[in-house]
């Protein structure tokens, strides 16, 4: 397991002056990722840092202002590359590719990406204090279409879409010309069709 600390400041506390996009901090028992920050030096009064923070657990985004130089608890995250091996009793079983240790995760821990998991897929699992925070799937994956209405030849220009069920059970919208059995690429972040796999 590697420590996922992009800025190399493994100190526990961090100054608001050192915030960068992607910095993770702990506030009120939750882990937040800095998505935007702005250092403000008003003509009068103290300088401050205006931030947008995204909750790693829930995905909620909040705006928060910190005093310049204010100390904040940094969340040192650990990242493991795990391979999905099988499902047992509703748990998804993953294997660490270095230590061969098994990790069991529920669909709640994996989040909406669970619908794309298939055996052999590698994911990054982010841990904080030994607890799973998030599971990062590859951004683009290739899956087989198992159910959809018949493909219609010559329907490439109309731009219409139809639902398709993929081999993992996920449903995405695809162009009308896609047929059962085709391999397609999907963006796991927003469930969008990216194209046929050549």
C-alpha cells in the first residue's frame, strides 16, 4: 500500500497557505479534497484563503474560508491497486497485486462504480485511517452489450440514442446503430458512451 500524498508533506498539519488542488484535509470528522482555492489579500484586514471543498465520502461540495496561515489537519490517504477477483455473499472480493491479501468491499463502499466491475478489473482503493474512503475505477472501460433493441443501419446521422444493458448489468445510452454483442467504451464518471472498441 502506498501513501497517496501528492505534495510530499506527510506532517499531519498543513497551513492554508499551502493548499493546492487535490490536497486532502480533515474537518469535522470528514475528509475533504480541495477542488479550488484563492488567496485573497484585502486592502484592510487579514489575508484569507477562499476554498471549494469536496467531501471524499459523499461528493458534496462546500465553500469555506480559512485565515491565511491557519493550520488544518491534513488527511494522509493510502492508495492500493487491487484487482477484482470474484463476488461472494454480496461482497466484492479484491486482491492486492503485491501482497496477494484479499479485501472485501460492499457495493455501498464501492459506490455507483460497482455496476461496472468485472473479474480481472484493477481499481485504486483509497484508505484513510484503515477505512475505505473511495474506489477509483478506470475512467474508460470496455464492456460487451448484452441487451438492446436491434441496431438500425443508416441511423448514424440522426443522433438518436437507446438504452443498452452491458455484461455487468450496467445500463447506458448508446447510438441507435449499436447491436447486441458489440464491445463499447464507457466513461465510468458519467455513464456516457465513448465509442465502439475497434
